């Protein structure tokens, strides 16, 4: 339509001021949609990480803490649970399988997880079984003692450290690598690289519990044996693989025969009788604990959304004010339209269309911009916060916001348009100079 | 019998909330093809009279017939349409949309109203042919036509405005002080070009101006009735 074309050309002649307000709208849309998408992605990737695990068992304390450190490797445990409890949990009739988890070491910033071969059989991410890019899982050290030197890594580790099958490397005790804390005396050979799962597992280095134990024979006070004057006889300390049992675990993931028994299983685990080595246990339903986590985060989340919405409102007000100010300079232009036979209603439409176009383009750019930023920072988000982001079409939540933003744009566009309408009725062909 | 371009009878016009009429005109008629000069001092209501003729306002009393159509019987949006289809308007200055080229500015009426488009096509073969014809007649060089309108001199702008007003052969051109922004030399040139081009198309021209020196160029001259002075200075 010719009027739209004219409106476009008119807007283009004022592109600098319009671009500036469009950028402000665009930025606010990026904030709003970015926060929303990261929120959804965070929830998604957190719940993906534990699909298939019915209970997470650890020393009694905060549910959220247990979940965060044992699954997402965020934070550190204050207390461990006794290894003997693993066997007692295994003997409970409701329990189908258990995955022991031992944390504390790292490899160049990536957390090392000691576990059993059960992990590779039972663990699911987003409902799918684990699979390997190359290689296979480490073997059971009880069957083949060579497995003490075997390591499996997640996709992200392989990518960032550029590791190939059969590479050897040493792990670090704790999270700070200084010479005295590197397990140089016990190098590992890479036997498998996992496919990406979109969970913290991508950033994990997996070894067997026995290997984890063997690493620490003779260690004390966080330093390796050679750091002490009194050189212990390693050969004497390291007796046989069968004796390499940890005394403590960080947590245990439990799978049940039937989901229906989850509450009675939890009760059974939590009421295991204490013995001399054990600490009181807690069994957490991952879904419930995650909900508790979201409860805590919700305040911040909502605050961010509210801030985003306020920024959006401000930027729309900016658009309205810039266009209103611009209208006084356009009175001549509007009078020319009138002289050419334009109805005041056409002038309303022209001005409204222009405002809506500016906002619409800005919103579209904001949607793309948010996607682009999330795409660019996806590694950072994954590594620092364990959030696996999704690129692609906006989700239902985002569409709702986009719809709301467009409504705001529509509302914003009626204000200058109404003013232009009134002005063109009042001025007729003779705008004041 | 051809319809009169303009027929005013017993017109009385006043602004809203003002009891006294701004002006009253008993009778004023202009035949099609004739040119009319409306003169009078500033503030006597010349511009308001033009807003009656162009259908922006309607008189409180009397009839205002333009090209045989009684404006006060049309709805506001029909008056707008009528203005776009049958009238060409020229202002004192700032006639052109600065973000369009000269060519695009001249073409505007044909883009906005089918009737203007068809008239040009019927009489000249195509709109472009009419544009060329008008530009030649108004001394607008071809090189000028692709320039942005805001880069033109005031004289050139007024001639482009005249070309636009004449495109699509409207029956009546209404010009509000079209020469006030021009210097003496340009003033006469512009008027000569406007009037000769208009008469070639049998278009009537109504011009209001306070500049009585140009009145002699027109077929008829009408002076606005003087209002009684509101303040008598001692």
C-alpha cells in the first residue's frame, strides 16, 4: 500500500533517532527474553541431569546442597557418608541399583567423579542411556586390575582439552593444581569419551572408586606422599585391589524397582541404624529438591523479570516520547498529506504504522539478539553454571512475552498517532511555524 | 453549460467559541478555466476562506460549491477525497516531502488517487509523460528530478509544487501566498509559468495573497471585506 511505503520512507529519513530508540527497545527485549530463556534452560538442564535417578542419598543436611554438590558439582560437601552404608542400602528390598559418587579431585578445573561401572549401565540423561563417541567405559577393577589406570571423560572435557583415546594424564588432588597436589605418580589412560548429554556429566572425568582410592594411598593433609620426609612404603601400603575400598562416599544415587515405593524407600534409608562409622543419612527426591531450589531462586528470577519488564516499559516510553517530539517537527509533513487528500484517519494509520514498525523491528532484533548472545555464551553458561542452553525457536514462555511486547508496541503506537490525528484536524493545511 | 469552478453564496464563517463571524461573503463566482486573485490584509480571513474552499472547514451559514459540489453536504472524509481528486494545492513554502525526490513528489497525486492517475494517462499517455510535460513547462531540468526535494532552492521548490498540483489535471488549483517566499524576479516568473501551464490544462486557479502587485496577472480580483476594527486606537 502506498501509504505504508510513504510511512517507511518518512521513517527512513529520520533513521538516526528512530534507530536509537529501536536499539533501546531491542536491548530491553534481549534482557527480558534472555532471562526467560536461561531460566527455562536452567530448569531443563537441571532436571535432565537426574532423569532416572529416584533418590539421592547423602549425609543429613540441606536437600538443595546435597543435590547441588553431588549432581551439579556446585559447592562442596561438609561431610561424607560411610561406605558401609552403600552396602546396607543395596540390601534394601526396594532398591534396584545404586551408583556411588566420590568427589574431591579435579583435572584442570573439571571435576573428577569416582563411581562404579554401574554408572554406565544405569545413568540416564534426558531419559536416554549413555553412549560413547569413542571407546567404552572403564572396567571393573575387581575383574581387571588394569582398570585402576582407566579414565572416561565427558564430551566437553575432551573438546576443551583436545584429548584423544589412549592419551595419558594426571589428576589433581582438590581443585588447585600445584606441584605437590598433582597425582603424577598415578597417570590415567583415556579409554572412553562420552557423547554430549547436556548435563554436568559433559564436564566430568570419571574413574572407578578403586582408582580414586588408589590415588590417595599414602596421602596426607592434601599433599602427595613424596612431600613428606618419611617416605612410606607404597608397595606395602597398596596390598590388593580387593582391599581398595573407600571408607567414605560423597553421595549415592539410588534407583528403585518401582517408583511407587519411593517414600517407603526413603524412610527405610533414613532410618538405617547408626553404627560406629556411619552418619545420619538423608534421601532426597531429585524433583522435590529441585523444586526447593527453584523456590529459593524464584525471588531473584522474578526480580530479573520485573527489571526486564520495567526496562521494556521505559524503552517503549522512550519510543513514544521521541516520536511525540518528532511530531512537532513533522507538522508540515502532515499538512502536506492533508493537502494531498489524506484523511486524518490515514494520518493516524501512517504514524501508528511507523511506531509499530520501529518497535516490531526492534522486538524481532531483540529475539534474534537474545538467541545470538545465548549461542555465543553457551560455553560460559555451561561451564560456570552448568546450564545447557537451547538455541532455536522461542518456547511458549517466550512467545507469551513476545506477544505481550507486541501489545505494548501497539499501545505505544496509538499515542503518537492519536496526537498526529488531533494535530492534523486542528492544523488543517496551516501548521503553525 | 459548464459548472462553475467556485460558487460562494451568503457565506459566514467564524471560529468555534467566537460569536463574531470572521468574515461574510455575499457572493463570489468563478467560471471554469478562469483565474482569481483574493486579496486583503493579514488576518482578514483569507486563509480561512481557502480552508472552506478546500473542504478543511465548512461555513456556518451559506453554501460553498466547488466544481458544482456543495462542500457542506459532504462528510469530512468525502471532502478529503474530493480535495485529493479534484484540487491541487500550493502553499507559501514547504510544499514538498523532503525525503522524496522531485520526481516522487510530483507523482504523489497519481499514486494516491486513481482518478488523477487515469486523467494523466488518458490525456498524455502515461503519468511519466505528463510529469515530463509539466517539468518542461515549469522549467525544471531533467537532472533536477532525481534530486532530493530538500536540496532545491525555494523557487525550484515552488515550481515543483506547481507541477505536483497540476498532475492528474485537477479542475482547480488553490494557492495560499505562493509567491511570498520568492524574490521579485522569481515571483513574476513563477506566476507566469503557473498561470500559463494551468490555462493549458483549462485548470482554474485561485490565489490568495496580500501582495496586490501580482493581482493584475489574474482574470478576476476579489478583495476580502474589511472587518470593523475591534480596537480603536486614540
